[in-house]
C-alpha cells in the first residue's frame, strides 16, 4: 500500500530538479523503513502513515543535529 502512495508521486519526482529529486527519493526511502510499523495502525490512511514516517525521520535528524552541538 505504501508503495502505491509513493508511486503516485512519480511524475512529481521526475519534474523536480536533480538535487531536489535526489532528496525527495531519499525521503521516500526513509519512509519505507517504517512500512511494517505503519501497517499496525489500521485507522490511519496510507497517506497519513507515509507522512508520519517522514516526520519521524525528520525528528530523528533534528535530534541528531542537536546532539552534535
């Protein structure tokens, strides 16, 4: 299901500049790492699960940057 949502962004991804496309694809790849956890939330839509997965990865990066200070 997550892959279907991600594939809906294929045209969007192709329209991005190379640097942005690479960042977008990296973001989607990080979201994929939470696909199994997302399947446990039956009430969330696949899009909501994708967004939460992306937010989680961003939060982890923020925490890592804070720890480097």
